[in-house]
């Protein structure tokens, strides 16, 4: 089925909507038994990369060239870190600071969202630490007091950390209370449900499985539609001076 070239995917100067019908798989160095959909990368003008890693049974990731955050979308991943072994089940996640020796493998089929970013130092503070958790164990923070729109922060928040990853869950009909325009960029993966995303001057219907990149200052707004909550995983650069200091 060729759909005569039609797709919801759209690339503009300050955003990308990438829907699963346009995903192209590639291998990456050092990995075996894993296919990657690279959603966004410096080639696009982003200061990070985000991909979906699709593991076959026995698949292994390669080393991380930068900080690495991984979030299990489906199945189970085994993270080996020094003498410790962690089994990350669905909604489990791990943050590995730059230079942390580790291996990630899957015994059975699994999928993960992976974000990598070169670390930006800030002054002489403490270095970032490994973070391991499960999204289901994190508490809900209503966004600006709106309990129909709940945020769960997955990363530690402190001067050592130069990015944040959150989930945001919108009850049906809930929406951002404002069009945001900010210096931070976003990588966003729709996890559940759907709605309308406004990006710059365009409005897009979006659903689970879609990826969105928002460049710095891309005007953005989302409203959830349908009978069940919409949920997304969202990355943003955080706590660093725009001049890189
Ligand atoms: O954290 C954020 O900037 C978030 N509220 N943005 C978004 O959902 N597009
Ligand atoms: Mn935002």
C-alpha cells in the first residue's frame, strides 16, 4: 500500500512530526541484533539525538558516545553496570552519565526510547549520578495546578543535570493552558492516546507511536482528544546558560 505519497509526517524549519509509516530502520556501530529509528539528530540542527531501538532476542546496544537515557517501551532490558545487573521492565528507565561503562541487552524482543546528549558542564559542582527507576513509581505533579494534566519527572533535578525527561498525561479534553515558546528544544514520543499538536503555525492530529521534535522557540500547544488519556514522553535541555557557560 503506497498511500499515493500521503502521510501525516511533516518537516518544517522548527519542527518535525514523524509518524510510524515513515520510519526507516538503520544499524548503528557497536550494536548487534538491534535496529534503530533515528528520530532526531544534530544533522537536523538538534543538540541531542533520540532514537527508538528495536531489539531482537539477544540484541545488544553499542557504547554511548555521550550521556544516555533509556526508557523501556516494551519487553525487558538488562543493564549491566559494574558488578550490578538491573532488569528494566516496561516504563523502567536508566540515565547513564557520560563515560559510564555499561552494557544493555535484551533476552527477548524489546523496544526502548533512547536519548543521547553531550554533557554541558556548569561550574565546579558535583557530577551527575546514575539514575534508575520506573515511571509508574513517580508521583504526579499537576501542571500549573491543573490536575487533569499531570507531569512525572524521571530525571533527578539539580545543577549537575543538563536535561530533563518527563511524562505528561492529559485527561480527555485537557490541554496546555498556553502556547509555549521557549529556548529549550524537545524530543517527544506519544505513548498513549492522541490529540491535536500545534507546532508553529500548523495543527497536527497525533497519536501513540508518533515522534515530534520541537526546535528552540518553536511555538507549541497540545490538547487531548478521545475517550482515554493521552500521554507522552518529553525531553528538554535544562538548567544551562544559553551562551554555554
Ligand atoms: O516542559 C515543557 O516545556 C512542556 N510543557 N512542553 C510541552 O508539553 N510541549
Ligand atoms: Mn515545552
